[in-house]
């Protein structure tokens, strides 16, 4: 999975939560879990994030990302549209749907401005209405010639870092707490990535999105009285 420096820099730029695509402004239900008392310290924050990583992203978003990458590699527009539509339909709350739509659109605009891919690849993604974030991300990673394993690992780590940053601001927690959570979850992240490739290799693609507590908690964020984040 060793990348040339230029590709590594491109991967870091594409996946950084600091890019102007809005990822840092979302907590994906974590802020609501804090309001409800489900998350209140380093241990409970780490457990919440671990559960999301393993049981939500691991069964749905991660193998979907790999499936999208493969579809872009094979110029399979039918599968790209199918997986994009599945992901949009799987967003259980209005905020989560708006999040992936806004981040996908912002990343697509950035890619066009900086010419990160060919006009043909750009047109293919623009046909999606709307284009979800993992779809645009996977498409751009493939267009840059970066391998699926490196791309998915970076995608998952960006999500993990963003969740830890949200916990640090909202619980609140210190810098060392955040570093300890990331350190403990690196092994889980690697395992989730490996399993995602196995799921994506099955026919049909093994995807499901069943996390009722997460959906309920995330939905409550829409009416939360005081909040820092947009989801």
C-alpha cells in the first residue's frame, strides 16, 4: 500500500476534514448522545465511536465505498447510480441526508475548480442527483490512481478523527483523551477496512444499515435546544 509522495499528498488533501467541504461541522448524532447522557466521558465517547465505526460504517458505508471505487474503475455507471441511490435512501434523518449531499456537492465543486479528475469523470459524477459524499470521494480517489485500500483507510480515519474532535468539543475532553481514543481504535479501523473489501467482493454486494438506537438518537438532534453541530 506504499504510495509515491505525490499520491500520498493528494490522498491527505482529498480526505482532510479541514478541507472546505464542511465535515468538521457535523457530529453524526454524537452531540445528541451527549445531550441524552449516553456519552459523558472518555470511555463512553470511545465506545460510542467504536460502535459506529464497526456496526454502522463497517456494514454499510465502508463496503459501499469499495463498491463505488470498483464501479468507477470499471466505468460501470449503472452500479454507481445504484449504490449512490442506496446510500441516499439509507440516511435515516433529514440532517444526515443533507450532510452527505452538501459534502458531496462541495467536494465535487472543489474537484472541478482544481481539476482533480478528467472532464469525463466529472461529468459522470455530476449526473448523480444528488451525489453522496462517499460516491464523490471514491470517484476522485480512483481518478487520482490511488488504490482502494489506501483510499478507504484514509476515508475511515477522516471520519474517526472528526468524531473524536466532536467529542473533544462537546463532552468536553482534552487532547490526550482524543489521542488515546484514536490509538485504541486504530486496530478496529484496520479490521473494518479489511472486512469491507471482503463484503464488497460478494455478489450481490453485502450492505445493510440497521442501527435503530443510532437512528433515533440522530433524529433527536434535529430538535435539540442547544447545539454546536449541524447533525
